[in-house]
């Protein structure tokens, strides 16, 4: 569930778990999230030995392989600092599934349970731990927000992205139909059932575009990879030379809009 | 009835059927519209989140409590039913269940059976068994009647004919029912069904029904319905046969009101169904109607397999409301028939492996993005996504000499195991991850432009030229 | 074969490692989430819900209901009403209706002897309700030798006489306060509107297999 407001107890140090998707495919989003946190006066620690939370194997039916990868991550965050993750999906894996993954390993289970208590999804951390409110410097713009299923149903933090955007004076958040519906990514689901996944992402893109928003934001890069990958493919099919619906991680949007002389 | 009725084939061909379904715009529209309607109706019933959450918890507790003492409750149920004059039969397999039912039919020289809605009768393919024995089995639920006329099977457990438009049904009635002129007026179509089926209720030898809850302490069979065909099936013919899974028993009558409320509100967004029919016996001396004989067939068919495992046992909490399919983005896009199983949608994916084995159903467990919508709406809190992950891992696990699950290891392949082994070796080692991810970034120009199914509707995934760790190093 | 199926099923169930779970506290949930309403509130809630389910409700008094019944039948030009003269309400209805020229067949013989007549020639019936449920707008019937099961099911119009003083808050309250565990009839029924279906394109249609119309004569102290 969403972290209850503990603003005021600002930690001086946090760990940042970037996720493999951000490290390799959306490094800018990770950098922007870290910059934003540092601007709030927090020391951000990025253990370079981090790799992946193990979720791809776990959800695909290979828990042993997931466990091997997860066991490595467990060793990387020894201090009692919050672990901030710019993805509801990977945060949910560490918070909810690590303790179960190590159910039969007392020592690691204890570690996993202790870690679970200090895992935060990025937007939840901003809103409910830091009490962050973006001082919007940008021009008027309309965005549409896609919240990942894990952020919504596993972490229960779907309101925090919304809250961040609602507090920005130049930003209007458009509402898409079937807002809470999955974008069709689902990790290896998109490869194992590509036709169904394709139908889902096509519908999702249509709903997002129908709002007339200028860009789509999400706090999960897995969804963005899927939605933006399909949007770019569709633009190419339609002969569009520029993106009809650009998108980015909410951290990048927040950072840009709060800089002096910010553009959209 | 049509001789060439639809045959279900789970597993094999699932992807082809799913592809055909997503490429059928009319089907997509039908399901999307119907599911949106049901979602909105349910949502209106649960406008108080606290009430919903506490009631779901109560529903979960009731089901888990009753499953926790299932053997004892089944004995109590059998004793009470027998005391009430209801005959109890046990079937481990569909064949046994069919044999019991046909045996009762033969003892009464039955020619015609009218059926109230029963998914368990679909599960055992009772209609085929009846046809082979020369007994006409007539579906009387309007949706079931329509799919039977069309030689099809239900595409939804609550709304069997949801895949059909009224125009299709209009043509079907015109073609298949004697003396019916074409009309696509829904009221008129329903009245046609009513007229045809009333004559069947009048002369039927056997009435067959399912059971929603079987109450152990009173020996009572409870049936939920809106049409009245369930009441007619269980009242008008001289013999009533009910069939249900062994998991449907509850100990106390007091357990019924909350489950009934969860069921109707979750299923169709009704605060209660039109009828709730509680049967505690055959016709007694002095009574003027009701069947002279009532039978209950209790079916296992793989349920004991789910029961044997603590996690998988939660599957049996299901009260068959269908909310999981109504909210499922996969079901909404492919409809019920594509699954090839009696129970489609999320609940079907976790029940069918026990009924049919993982050999036939492992593919179905992959047909989920694990979005969690099913678990979120389940009125008895079945952790459906967790069960799907568990079944996936069972399908890929090494085959056991004494498998706990039928078809354990059925999806195991050297290739898949090898891929995930290599993946784990890279990602559990910071050095190997460092090298491989650096290579992928440094040489991202070599990223293939065709990436299997991904690039069928998406641009290729291309690693950024610099990883986050590289950017951080530069920044420092 | 059959006895052994039973044995095999029980053997499998008993070999499962099952830990007993705590008994659910159903009463506590109802106490926390369903308030006990005043009689007038229950009447209003019952009425609102059953009307939403397409039933027609008439407030009547002990004195006036036979007159209202006659009016209802006259308005629909129904000249035959199945009723139970062995009940006080059936006897009153019969004397009032025969005076108006309405035929009042009765359920004397077992259904086998007149099934076709019941299915084809009985347009309407009158039964009493045992009690009702406000939460869901539900009538509770316990069919018996006087008013058998099919009486509330086969005729296209079902008229139900309900005492407004017998409306409970919830189904749970009915089961508890009437101590249903102590003894149930062969058939107990909850009826919450006329028969209906949405099986064709989720379009609601009434009169699927049971009554097309359900009319409640809600008998209170004043009307």
C-alpha cells in the first residue's frame, strides 16, 4: 500500500535501484530521478554491482533463476536507508516477492523482509516521504498518465504520480478511457502471446491519443518501452516523421518542468 | 440439436485461436461492450470501498474455513441430504459422473432432460453423453439454449452467449426454430425461447441443475438465477439431478448470505438475483409439486489435486462469479472460446490444469500479463496472478517420478531452461552484467532490427549508447 | 464403482496437509456494516429495491387489499386467478373475486394431474410471502401444500401479499431470527422481481421463464 505520509522525517541518504531496463534503455530517466532527489538535499547511493531484480525469470516460471539473481541484489543495500526504485513493477518484486522467494532460506528471508520495509516506488517516495511538490516553471501543456499495473495493484501507489502532476500549475492531466487497463507488456507475455499483447498495446495507444494529450508519462519504463515502441512503429506505418505521442518517465518531466526557464 | 457441436481443444492451437479472435473486430466489439457494461454494473454495487474490502475478506475467510474442513463437511452434507431424502452420488471422473446420471435416466426410462445452467455439466460433457445414450438434453438457460442451438459452447460462465449479436441470434432462431419469423427484437426473441422451452418443461422426465452452495448443516442445495429456468428444472420434472464440484460445500446457513451478496454483485452487478432457490428435499407427503426424487452428484475431476497443495487449494475458493473474466484484458480481447476450456478467462487458467493436466493447459498459463485485475476483483480473494506464476513454474519444472500435478514439467524445454540459466549467470554476476551490458551499449548499432514477435508491432529495442552507470560516472 | 469413488475422493482429501482455519464471524460483519432500520425505513428500502427490479408495489390495508387485487386483475382483463382457499388470505380473495366474476381455480391435485392446464391456462396467481428483506428488495416464500412451488413460478402474473411488519433488514437477519437452521421446508425461495434475462447482448428482458409481472400488495397499518 501507498506509504503513509511521513514527510518531515527526511532521510539524508538513500539507495537507488535503477532497474535493468532503466540502466540499459532509459538511462536518462534514471539520471533525472537521481538529480531530482539530490536537488532535494538527499545523498543518493547507487551500488554499481546492482543488475536486475529478477522479475523476468520469476514471472516466466523460473523461480530458481530469479532467486539466484535476487540473492545477489540482497547483498547490496546493507545500510538502513530507503531503497528507491523508479518502477512500480521492480519495487513490487523486491517488496512483495523477495520475502516469498526466500521462504525456505531463513537467513535471506530475514534480509528480504527487512529490505521489504524500506523499498519505495519513486513517486511514492517523492510525495509521501519527501512531501515533494513540483514548482512548475513550464508553459501550459496537457499530458496523459499511464500507471503500471504493479504500481496500481501491487504497490498501491497509483495516486502519487497523479498527485505530483495535479500540483503543477501549467499541467493539465487528460483522462483516457480504460485508464486502469494493462498496456499489454507483461514482460515475456509480450513475446509468448504477441497477438494478444499487440491488441492490448494498440488499444492503449488509441485511448491515450484520443485524449489529445501532447505526451504520455509513466513511472514505469517497462510500460513506456511497450507503449512508445508501438507508437513509434505506428508512426512509421502511418508515414509520420515526428512522434505523434512522445512520452517519457515522469522523473524527466518533473525535472525539466522545474528548471528555470523550463520548456514543455 | 446439432450433431456437430463445438469441441474444445485447450493448449494446441491456442495462439491461432487467439489470433483469429483479436483479428475479428465484431467479436472484439461484442466482448468489449459487454465487459464494460458488467464492470460498470459491478462497480456501482460496490460504491463503499471499505464495505467491499471487508466483505471480500469475509468471503475469503468463509471459503477457507470450509475448505479447511472439507472432508468432514462432505460427510455431514451427505448425512443431512440423505436424511432429507436426497440421494448422494460420488464421481471421481467425468465418465463416472455421466454414468451415474445416465443410470438415473435409464431407471426412469427418460427421453428428455431439461437443464438449468450448470458449468459442471459442461465440464463432464453431459450433453454428448446423453446424446450417445439416446436422451435429449435440452438447455433451458436462454444463453445456453442459444449456444446449444448454434452447436457451440458457452463463451462466458455467467453469460454463455455473450459472443453473439442479437442479429446473429435472430438468424439462428429463424433458421433453427420451427415457424419463427426473423426478428431481432430482444423481447420477442426471449418470448420465442420461453414458448419453446415451456413445452419442454411440461413434458421433461428429468431436470438437471448445478449448485451454487451446498449447506452441510441443513442438507440444502442453493441455486442462484434470474430467469426461472433453474426453478422450473428443479421443480417441474418428476426427477431432479443436481451436479456440483466437491468444493461447493459450506458448513453453515449463515455462510450463505455474504457469499450470495458477493456472487451476484460481482457477477452481474445485481444486489441479488431474481431467484435464490433453496432445496432441502424431494416432494414430501401432502405436497403437490416438486420432484419425487432428488439426486446430488458430487464430482472430483482434479479438485483433490488442487486441494492437496496449500497454495493451489485457494483455487477451490472460487464461487464462479466470472468477475475475473469481465475485468481481464486478455479475455476481453479473445473471448471465451479461444481458451478451448470449459472455464475460460483467469479462473479457467488456474482451474483447468487440475481438470485437464498441464500438458494440455500450460500454454494457457502464459496468456496473462499478470496485470492483477482478476485478483483485485475476486470476491473471495483468490491470488490468481500468484497461482499463474506457480503453474508456469510447475510446467517448466523437471518432470517428477511421482508428480504432484498432472503434467508437471510438460512445458520443459532445453532451450528455455538454457536461456534462463544463461540469463541468471549474467545477472547474478556484476562482472558479467557489466561486460554484456557495456557491449550492448557500445555496439548498439549492431542491435538487430527484427526482434521476433516484439517488432511485429513495435520498433526494435535498442540499448542507449551509455548506461546509467556510465552517465553517473561522467557526472561524478 | 460408486462406493469406491467416494472412498478414493475421501482418501485424497484426508491425505492433504490441511490446517484448520478460524471460523468466520459473519454476525460481526453484519453488525458493523448493516444498520438495523426503523420499520418505515425498511418498508421504503424494500420498496425501492424491488421496484428497481421491475416489480410493482401497492400499499394496501388489511381491509382494502382484496379490492386492490380485484382492480389489478380488472385492469389487466384477467378473469382467472389461482389461489389457495385453505389460507385465510386465499379465502378472503376468493370471496371478494367471485363476487366480481373472477374465476378462482385452486391447486387441489398434485401437479401431474393438471400440469398442462397449469402451464397453459393459468394467467395469474396469488400467494402470501412469509417475510421480506429490505436490503435487496426480496420476498421470502416457503411453498407448502396450500401454495406449492409452481404457483409462484408458472403463471405469467404473480401477486404476492406481504405484511409490512415482516420486513427484515438482511437475509442474514432472516436466517438468524427465524432460526432457519432448526428446520427448512423442502423448498425455500427468495424472489426479487419478475423473471428476467440479459443473455442476448446484455439487453434486459423480462418474463424469461417465470412470471413476467410481479406485483406486491404491501399490507401496512394504513394505506
